[in-house]
């Protein structure tokens, strides 16, 4: 068992998104991304089997998908998709998200 205080350890940085590796095991990977307003985790996909969940912990923005699809991303929202499906996030305000990838990449 371990505890990670992401609101203390995960920082925001002007000019670039930051990431904090929260956990990694043979079963999953958990990453905290901190994205300043106007920045993004670009639309991307991975050529493997598995799933990703992206949970909004603070701030607001949009989940990004294939063919220009956007969905609101507000505190408490969770996006779940196959990891080979295009996904990304755009921050409208400073946005803190938690991504869980299983199996890990």
C-alpha cells in the first residue's frame, strides 16, 4: 500500500504540461497530468490493446476524440475508452486529471 499526495507533489508549470507518475505495476499505470489553461494533452492513440480512464480532479476542459469530437470535462467526469481509440484533453482552466492505463504502456 502507498499514498501519493498529488495535490502537493503534482505541480503546474507555465508553458508546459506536467506529469507525475503515481503508480506503475505489471497491471496498470496511473499518471497525474497538470495542464495549464489553454494547453492540451494532444489527441493520440497507442497501437496496443487495453483501456484508459481519464478522471477530472480539478478545473475544466474538454475531452478530445476522433473526427473533432469534444465532450465536456468537468470535476468528477471520467472518460473511458480503448487505448487504441484517439483521446486527448484540452484545458479551459488549470486542469488536473488522473489517467489509469491497463495494462500499462
